[in-house]
């Protein structure tokens, strides 16, 4: 199954053949896994809620 990493603060995504390859690339060559979201290719991740975005 293919995976992709999507940058959290800019429009950039990179596709990989495995989840391990995606995570390894993000961690070693792309500034750390904390800057990226790893998802299955073809999946659309739900938007992350930022602190202070609570519904009242």
C-alpha cells in the first residue's frame, strides 16, 4: 500500500511505497516527522484542530 507525507504548514506532499519509507524520509531528510502528516495515498486527512478552535 502506498503512503504519502503531507507538510503541516505548506502545500507539499511526497509519495512513498511504504509507511516506513515515508516516516524515515520525513525524520532524516525533511526536518522531522513533527512537520509532516503520514497518510495512505488517496486518503484525505481530516483537518487538525488548532488550539483555540473549539466550537462553543
